[in-house]
């Protein structure tokens, strides 16, 4: 119910034939998938050949994009195949405020980018990642810390997208999941490794228009003739599932909706793909207008998909709530399924190619201190794909990940990693953003980031005991195993207060 938009992607179960009896012939599905990937691959390849790409262009495409291109790119890169699963699951389980919170959480990172992006560009015109700015304000150790948070979050999101496209294609056509994973990985790594961010930006534009056209067309075809019935179902309560309160009439979910906004907004501020596009913008105005455009496109799309989850809930219980949207299309024809396959490929490519280049940017700039050559950056782009696909298959590890206790990359394990990264981001985002105010000192911000996590421990100790507080750091969940609003708020508020107080007590030397 309260899973973040990225998290829910990873929790996609084996859906079987949740889309009904209209499963497409596998050979036709292969043809559609290969044709769609071929188009994106060709566009990316052509962009790679448009001009000679140096190391800086590879990671930043500096100053080359107008506001429309930035807006479309932010929209496309922010979308992913998660949009077909996560909002409808939130809608199925939650109420009005869960749906609203989910939609708002999808747009707030872009709104923040519109506001703070020009400020950071002005302070560091040669930047590529947010951690580049962190270095000039807070030093090299904090740059590495922010870089690690970014890589952890983005790489988890990357293999979550591979997981989703594999299981989504299996649902639609019976295709072996590893095949679409591999084909998407090969094609995107091919054009991104060659053309870097310029290639990703070029494909984003086509992917954005494709996504918008297909989503609008499919929704109109499916639901345009019975809006009244949809509204009635959305307002109804699930008559069969006591766990589901997914009704747009239910108004008691404000806290959980707010939890989504806090956790996702904080985490997305460390998604370096957004920051790369800040420096790719030709001007501050282009960045701000583009970010507002992306927010305006994302918010209604996520909201509508969330409402459709409440429609499913109002019609009765389903076996797999994460596939709630698919239950609405079970009687769709083959042409509809074909369009859906194209949409799924466009969605996954739009996010995967962005993540590939953003991860490379964060590793090469933040972790390796800008010492990585362009050739090695290309090798890294290719090399991360087999690892991501392997993790997407949900392996049981021969060891346990320290601190958070993950021994298998199943749904629960990936969700745990996401929440851990989200909490690190929540404890760090305000100390970083507050440095835009000249009164904030580097020592104050560093102490604030540490105390953001200590605030979580103190909250746990206050409400239960010190052990609970420590557990909250590595597992910030409530009794239902979902994101805990109070834990995330304690991280944000505690880090903010200590950053300001610490800056007054320990000002930087002139």
C-alpha cells in the first residue's frame, strides 16, 4: 500500500495470466519488441554519430537542450514500467490521499529541480552530478557519501526495472523473462555506451511522445465510454478484501500519502539523471520550464493510474493487487495488447538508459574523483548490465549484505534496500540543500547529516527502546512492513535542525 513508486516495481509477483485470456502469440510479441528496440537503438546510434563526443559531453551534454527537450527527457527518464504496476497497487490498497500522495511524489522532485537547479548551476557551472556541488561546499568525504547513496538507489532501481519488464512480457505474451531483460540491456547499453547522455536525450524525446500517445489512446479506448461506471467503482469500497480500503471515498490515509511524498522526494533528489539534465539545459530558464513541464505531465498520469487501482478494488478482490491495472484490460483485444507491449518497451528503455549513464556519472565523478577515462566509462556502462540482469532474476546470495541483513534479492529484499537508501537520502537531503544558504557551514551540514540518522534512533528509543531505534535505521517500516512516516520525518526534521544549529555554533572560517 505504501510502497514507493520504485519499490513497488520490484514487488511484482509472478502474475501468471493476470491480463486474462488475451495473451499474445509469443512470436508476434518478439517481433514487436525487436522492432521497438530497433527504432530506439537506431535513434541512439544516429545521435552518437551526430558529432564527436568528448568526456564532458558523454556525461553532461552541457548546455545543448532547450526547455521542451529537457521537459520531455525528464518526463521520459522519470517514467518506467513501474507506472503500470505501482500506482494501481497503491490505489487498490489505499484511499484518496494515498493516490494523491503518490501522484504528488512523482512530480515534487521536478518542482524542486526547477527551483534549486538554477541555483546550483550558478554556483558550479562545470558540474555533472549533485555530489559535484556537495564537494565544493562540504568536501570530498561528503561527496563520496552522497555518491554512494546515489549509486545504491539508482542501481537498485535499474535491476528493478529489468525485473518488471521480464515479468510484464511474460504476462502479456508468455515470453521467457530473461529474453526481454537481455534484449533491453543489450540495446540500451549499445547506444548509451557509444553516445552517452546525448544518445539518451535523443531517445528520450521519442520515448516521451510514444508514452504519452499510447497511454492516452489506450485509456480512451478502454474507459472512454463508461466514465460514470468508473467513477462509481472508484468511490465504492472493496466488498471482498478486508486489507483493501482502496476507495476514493476513503479520506483517512493522509499520513500514508505524506509518507510517500517525503520518502520518494528525498530519494529522487539523489537520482543523478535529473541533475545531469540540469547542466544539459541551455539556460536556467530552459531548466525551470522543462522541469515544470515534466511535473505537469507526470502528476495526472500517476493520479489516473492510481484511480484505476481503486476502480479494481471497487469491483472486488483480485489475486495480485500489484497487477490491478491488468485486470481492467483482461477483455482487451490483440491490437490493444500489441500497443501495450510497445508501451512497456518504451517505458523500460526510457528509464534504463538514463540510469545507466547516471550511474556511470556518479561513479566516475564522485567515487573515482573524476579519474575515470572515457573508454573505461563506456566499459562500465556495458559491464553493469549483466550484474543488473543477474540480480533481476532474484538470486539467493551466498552471503548476507551487512547491516540490512539481505541474503536474497527477492521482493522483500529489494524493498528493504530501497527503504534503506530512501532513509539515507532523507537524512542527507536537507543538509545538502540548506548549503544553498550562505549561513550554513560545512561542519554544520556534515553533523546534520549524521544527526539525521541519530534522530531516527532517538525516535525509536522514545517510542519503544534503543534497539527499535537502531532497527529503524536499517528497516524504516511500520508494523505492516511499509514505509514509516514518522521515521522519515524524524530524519528530515532532525537533520535540518542540527544543520542550522551546528552552522551557528561551528561557522566556516573566513
